[in-house]
C-alpha cells in the first residue's frame, strides 16, 4: 500500500486549467482516469487525510504510485479525452460496463458494392448503418422479412453470393421476390444500392413520405387499370404498416429521443435506454455497471452517455444522437455534456429531466425495466451453483469458520421514529432464500427507539425458543434440579410438531448475521452468551462501508468489493431489511386505520362490517341497545353484550377522518363508508431500518 504523500505534486505545480488526469500504479498501469474543470482543486482533493475520503477513493489513491495530467482548452475536450483514455487503458477503478456488446442490431453494409442486410453484434464497423439495438435477434428477422417484400435487398453471405454469380442462378429468395438478385444481374449495383438506401431511410423513421409515394403509385396504377401492379403495391403498403405496428407509438408528437434510466445499489447499477424515433420505440439496450469508483446517479448518467454516444463513428453521429436525451439526473455541470452531444449531432440537443406528461410516464417505464434488469442480474448471479459455493467458501475463509455456513440467518430492526418497532429474521440455505423459514418479531420488552437493545431482545427470544423446542425432544433427560440453567447447543434431534414438520425455530444457523456494526454485534453476542450458546458464528454487516464486524474485534474484516462472499452477505442483509420494512409499514398502516370495534374481543372483520352496515355509523351503533344489536345477522346475545360494554366505556378522543373521502367525521359518525383514522399528527419523514 502506497502513501499518497510520496507522489503528491508540489504545491503550485498543478495548473488551474481544464484537463484530464491519470493515476498509475507501481507497475505503470493506468488505474483511474478523471477529468476536471480546474485540475488543481480536483487533484488536491485526492491528497487529503485518508479518513476523509470515500473508501473506494482511499483504496485507489493508496494503490496508485504516481499521477499525471494533460491540459486541454475546454471542458468538452476534457470529456472527449477522458472517454478516449478510458477506452484505451480500461482502468480498474473507473466505472465498467458489462453486456455492452450482447444486444443484436440490424446492420446494412453500405461499405460493400452490393449492400447486405444482416443481424450484427459487437463493435460498430465503419461504413455500416446500424438500427436498434433489439432485445432479441428474432425480432429483427421478423421485421426484415416483412420489409424484404418492398425492399428486396440481399441478405445472403458473401460465400453464397459468389457461388450464385458463378453458377448464374439466384437463391430461393431471388425466385420468390424477396431479393432483387443482383448476383445474376437482375438489377445493377446502383439500383441495388438505391434499394438499400430506401431500406435505411424507412428504418430511420422516414416512413410517411415513402408510404404516401406508394399510395400515389397504387392510385395511378388503378386509374390506368394495371390492377396487378396496384394489388402488389397495396400488399407492399400493408407489409410496411405491419412492420411499423411492431413498434408501438409511445409519444404522439413523433419525437426523436433517447430515454435513460438507472436502478442502483451500493455496488452495482443497471442502465436501460429506450431509443424512440418518430414517436415509436425503435430499440432498447441495457448494461450492468460496477460502481468501483465513488460515483452518484448524476455521475453514472454521465458515464452512460459517454458509453452510449462516444463510440459512434462520424457517419453515425448525426443519427445516433437524437434531438432530446431524457435522463433521471443531470450531470454536474451539464453544459459540457450538452455541448458535446450537440457537436456530435451537428445541431442543438436538449438534455433534461422529464417533468410531466407522456415523456415522464415513459421514463417510469424505462425505470421499471432498469429495476427488473438489476433484479434479474442478481438472481442469475445468485442462482449459479458454482458461484454460490464460492461465495460460501469465501465467507468461511474470511470469518475463519470450520465449515461453510450452509444455513445463514440475518436480523434487522425497523421502526418509524421509535414507533412500531419490529424485527425480521430471514434464512438463506445453501446461498438461496428459504422464505418459509422467515420470521417476524414485535419488540415487547420496552418502548421507544433502541436498536441495540432491540437486537438483544430478538436474538434472545429466537434462541430461547430454539432451546425450548430442543428440550421437548427429550434430549435432556436430566432432572430439572440438575440441569444447567443455560444448556449448551448441540446437534440433537430436531423438534417437530404433531404433523411431523420441524417447529418454527427447530434449526440453528451456522452463521448469524446482524444488520449493523459493533454495537449490534456486541448485543447479539451478549444474548448468545447469556443462553450458553457458543458454537454459532456471528458477524455484522455495516451498510455505510460494507464492513464485516466480528465480536470483540476492534477492526472490521474488509472483503474485496468483487467478492462473491460479500455479495451474498449483502443479499442476505438487504432481504432482512426489505422484510422488516414491509412488516413495519403493514403494522403502522393497521394502527392508523384501526377503529373502536377492532379491539372488541371475539369480533371479526365480517361481523364488524355487518354491524356498521346495519347501523350506518359508529354514533348510532354506540347508542344501540343489546336487543337491537342482537337483531343484526350473526350477532348473538353474548357478542352483543360485549360490543355494548366495549363501546359504552369509550368516547372518541378526537375527530375521526374518513380515509376514503378525506372528510372530518363528527362524533365518529359515518364510519361504514370507509376506513377511519384518528386526526393525523405530524408524521416523521424517514423510516429507520
């Protein structure tokens, strides 16, 4: 590990001009590339106290052994040079994109004498027109099959084309009219190129003029009684319209725009782009990026724009960059990006965040696609058996366990400003979630907000139940007076219920994970010690820096950010957080919408609704006699007496609110119309996990 002070530039040596800088390691490899409006303050920020740097930035500057920079005239030049160097050096600490080349595109090889239409993947080639990308190759082939009737451009390989020229006989597509057969001279090279250019114009969205021209030709042919020609043109128009219908209209004003959305967590982000041309979605693509540098949403947007448009060739730039680029957050500053995009396009480009209307709605759709892409990426990564095995082994090695933790339990505390305090327990077996084993807890031992005390209570309750269920198996046949007060945990018979199923807390984990740092780990350890349990491994995962804390240790275990073991621990922790938040929200919702009848013993939802429907309001229900209550179907005399006694002992504390209409209800009247909540208080603005 290098000391950044050993290679820090001399004071005043760094210029204040715009520029691009490179950090190199001891072997001379470029490990990070960045740009700055002013190099001096930006580079100086890397050489402050390491404790003040983001952990990823601190790792980068301690890995580096030197720094160098290049001065440019404008921020736009800095942006272009940064992208070029990232592509050239592939620095390990810059944002990296995966799956960038996996999406198929429709390509027209205009760089050949006889242009060819084909499906292409990979890097773009000079002189080739690209359309898409598409989600699936079959979607391209369906579109091409419809268009070849109108634009019979060749689709065969060079080998097939040369063979047809040698034998003087076209392939099947040439016989059925889906290829102009330039191989045997049915059309000249110039005529075939004109067909290819018309095909490109249609795919680029210039469809209206071409359809109108075909319709005029059809009308002229019909007027001249050339009915076969008119019928053929009619079928051509139908084929083109069917090809257009495959791309749904999403923006009514025939907008040309690219919409970019992100879904991210601490380590990864999914980028989704919808290409809209002529108001229709013409293509879609997506990446998954590693957040190996300290970067926020605006920074990810900037990197994505560089990746999306920086690789376009000079021939493609005017078409690849649309008039509008819609993003979830604007890079800071946004002016150089706008200027760079405008230079690529050759005209003004509007880079902005959609605020209302159809474009905002479409951005929400792109956002959902990004979230699904990130979830799918995580699912695929987690479902791979080899990956899961490696993750478990990495955890065992890092925590120095005797064996891999095949069963992992994770606990999280959730509350809203100290109210509705709950906890969750999630279980992963062999690296996969075991949702049937999930459990929820209400904190009962005290009131208020104390995550450490809550964690101690939850761990104590969970393992006390385990010991009780294990005792019921008869493993401890020792008389009660001779039995230790805190029996040790062993590998005895699993407790089961009457139907032979394992009881709720029958299985102990090999690894217990708590969401938090040293305080939460210490509380869990104290709970285990009080119960005499000493063979369950324990750790905590602190969310801020993703550090793994062990009991009694002053320093955390830092797993590599690319570690599958860390990834699995994060999935376990995030699942516990999700489960706890869901339970806490549900509990709070029930509390806010609870009515006076909810706490009447023995009165279920059906009979509550029947009472409210019969009397029409809680005010009338409160004034009803026992005999009147008995007249309601399903209400017996004992239940009626219980309801009457419960309502007579209570008075409304505050005006009620009908949450279905928002009305203030005097004396609790008209509750049958909808759920009722007490007069609202000032609600806290943030949930605490």
